[in-house]
C-alpha cells in the first residue's frame, strides 16, 4: 500500500489531475492509510461499477481515468490521454503487461493487448479513460456485477472514437500466480464466452466468486 500511495501522490501533483480514491469495503487497512493522506477518499457500495460511478461523480476533471489500485501508469500517461482526446477520441485505454517474468504471463499480457486492439474493448486493468461529456451521455458505468468494463467500452464505441494508446500499464500478476495461469486463463475464457452468449452477468459473477 505505501507504493500505491506514492504513485497516487505523484499523479496528484500533475497539473490538472484530481485523484479520487474509492473504497468498496476493504478490510486490509489500506483505506485507513489513504484517508490519512492528502488524497480525496470516499466510500461506495461494494462492486466496481458502483465504485467507478462514485469516483467519477466526486472528481472534477474533463477526462475520467479508472485506475485499479494494483495497476501502475506509464510516466507520460496524462500527456498520452490529452493528445488522444485532442485528436477526437471519446475514450480509450493502454496496452498492458503483468508484473511477472514468467514467459506465459508475459504472453497473457500481449494477448490481452492484441485482443483489445482488434476489438476496441478493454479490461479494467488497462486503465480505461473517457471524457466526462461522453460519460454523462452514457449515463455512467453500467451497473453490472461483472464485465462492467467490457460493457462500458462497447457502449463507448457507439459514441465515437476509442483508442488504444501506445503506452503500457503494469498490473499485478497476483491472481494469475495464486490460482495458476492455465486455470485463470480457462476461467476467463469461460466467463467471456458466457457473456458473449448472453448469460446473465449475475450468474457469471456467482460462478466467478465460486471459482476464485
């Protein structure tokens, strides 16, 4: 958590950047540490969609960036986002790598990056951004218990240009390491296939929780 706090403080020092930390009921003491910093910290009902909407509502910027606590931005992230928006993009995301030297997990990051580039649909680990005007037009993040990031990107594509930036974010490989790369890959494929086939996100979320 100290590393997260240092990253957020550096981000907050960037001109025009307004950092809002949203907690969904964590019990590891991290949120208590952050509330004693100078960052804006709020609580929201558990669930990423709920937390994303709460954070967006508490922020003041013209562009909203959704950043997971275990994901680190590239140094020039803000300038890349600014250039994309000035170029007409309504939203976008970054390339991604997992913080592991294991060849398989390096390949996983490359495959996620390639898939998102082809489809224009990213996962939350890729630091999705959207202009506030477009976010309001969308009515916020869809209130789904799972795949809220996929649905957000899908809806964004219908409103304008969504781009994959050249920069790469680094995200934690902890889930992949703890549960095993192949098991996690299979789980993600099954969940994605179920969502594509129209299964209820609530049913998929229950399966996800049961197999974590």
